[in-house]
């Protein structure tokens, strides 16, 4: 959807052997200050306005792959225009996959917008091919000023330069559980599952069947199909807890699979048991947030945006959130989602200034209120939000001992996840893997070999 709102020097190239060339990128088609007071929030710019729009109106174009944050973008533009008369913003939103394809094609052709937000999955290739400019000095200083966790700064850094301004976290996943269903099943809603054994046990009590033993309400909704990154990411929720991850880095800086081990086998076994052995989930049922909002599942592991869905589509659902269970380790994926300014922006200074305004403390609060997504700055008072919606606590107040894991800065990771997901989706449907450790090990090994082959082809593979 496209709407209009508001009032009437190049970076040094890296050595060719260590970067993606423009031709290679095109051939590949791309890679698919004011803290809120307790009594309320006052929308103000981060700093006193230093950028003047001028006598002539300035219209910038903004693209996003998250339609649910478009109202927030519009609100930010309206607020910014109050102190920058003549500023106008035109927005374009689509599904995430459509926008990934659109950005991947438009940026190399210099036909993109002034500003866009998207994941590093896409921008890492653009940055490596010198198709996306690094942050200007003032913006680089801001993102390194302490307003973000160091893990976030590391995430946006590529070969010594920072790219983009972190706006929200697309990770920090947690467990959603229906408290009414817990009570009805004899489970204590104040004691959510803390281990994966407890999670499976609770799912078995929460699942509902008809007289023919067909599952009609899942105890736990898992990602059994869909886009590559989504399937692989959700697999890692469990694999990480058991000590694995899709790819891991060697001391020499190379990469290899990190799941051809007990962690990967335990994660696949969890899925197989859930679908076939205990039948607490079924591919025929509704899944993901739709299932939780419509109360066709009792539990779901997902990000904070589901809270926004529940407010608008399931206001009567009784639920709470808790950290995803732990095993050998305890953590969640952090996936900073950033705002970028293109090299062809008509007014780059204004574009960068507006982007920085979008992540001011007051606007970070507005982002959560408007979209449900987790804002990412660490210097914001979340008290008012938590009093209004306590379910955000699991996303905003990080417990001691729970860490983060990050998507690796490897352009080939997109292909790794895509190929891995194809094999995982097929494996999830394979009933012969029930109580079959050898079969599970064989499936995991074959998948991991393919992962390593992709890394070898990309020239980044290395063994420990």
C-alpha cells in the first residue's frame, strides 16, 4: 500500500577476494532525547532539530516489508514534520518476502527508495558489493554511543563499518501460553514449562482430540513448513538450547555446520515426537499466530508482534508469556531490524535525520504500542508499557543467565537456511523417524553435509 503523509563521499572498496562483486550480486538476483514519563508519553525529537528542510517541500520514499509497522512509520513522519515543515513521507509496504525481492533488485539498479527497513540477510550482500553506503560519521557515533547493547552494534558492523540504525528486534522469541487452557488441563499458569521435557509434557496435557482421536487443538504449534529462514530459525530455537546452531565459526574465522551433533539430533527428535509419537501438533491444523489467536493451539514460540495480533484479533484470549525453555544453555535469537538510507536518496541528510528520529526513546515506545514489535534501545523506561501490557516483560526485561545468539554475518547463510529447511520439512513428515535414533542421525548428517558444501562453494568453510 502506498500513502502520503506529513506537512504542506563513497566508501573504500574491500579487496576483491573478500567481497561480493556487483556483477556477482546481480547474477545471483541479490540475497532473495526524551524518555517516557510514567504517566504517559510525549513525542519529541531525539535532539534539537539540526536539519532544515528548507523553503521547498521535501518528499522522501520509505519501503517496509512489515505492513504492521506502517502506521508507526506514518506517526513518526507526522511528528517529525511538526518540527520540520515541508517534510513529507510516501510509504510502500508489502509482505516481507516480496520486499526482500524488491529491495534486492532495486538497490543494485539504483531504483530504490530514499529509506527502507529490512534484515541483514539482505543488506549484508548489498554492503559487501558496495551497493549500500555505510553510516555517516554522526550516525556511526550515535549507534556506538551506548544506547544499544554491544551485540546489536556487532550485528550491524561489517568489515569495520556500521550499516543502518537498529529500530526493532525481530528475534527475542518467547513462549506464549493460554492460561485458561493451562488451568483447565490441571497445569499451573504461574509455572510455565522451564525445560523441553516439561514443554512436551505440558503439550500432551493441552492437546485435544475428537472421538476418532484426530487432533483438533494442538498442544504446541511448531513451524512445520514455510519459508526457509523461518523453518530453520525455529529449529534453532531448540538446537541452540541443546548446544548447537546452524553454522559456527572456527578460531581461524571460517565456518562449518554446528548441528551434526547431539544438539541437532535432539532438536529433530523433539519435532518428530511432537508430530508423530505424541501427536501434539499436526500439519493439517492451523499454525503460528493465527492458531494461538483463534485458540486452536495452547502454546507457541514466537516474537513480540503476536501481542499486537492478540490485542486486535483476540482481545478475549487469556494468555501469558515466558522465556523459551532451557536445556544445556538458555538464550534467544537477536535479530536487529534496521533503517537504511540508499546512496541514491534525494536528500540523504534529511533521510538520516528522520531515521534517527524514528528510534528516539519516545518513538521506541510508540513502536511497541502501535505494532507490538520489540523496540531495541536499552535506555528507554518500559514501565508504562509493562503496566499496560505485562506480557511484554519476557521480551523487554531479560533475565540473568539468558543470553543471545545472532545470525552469522555470512552471505551464504540465506542459501544454507533455504536448503536446510527443505530437508527439515521433509523430515518432519517422516513417521519412520519415531524412536529411530539412527534414522535421525542419518537425516541430520545429510543435511549438515549439504550445509558444509554450500559454505565450501562460498569459500568460507573451515574445520575446527
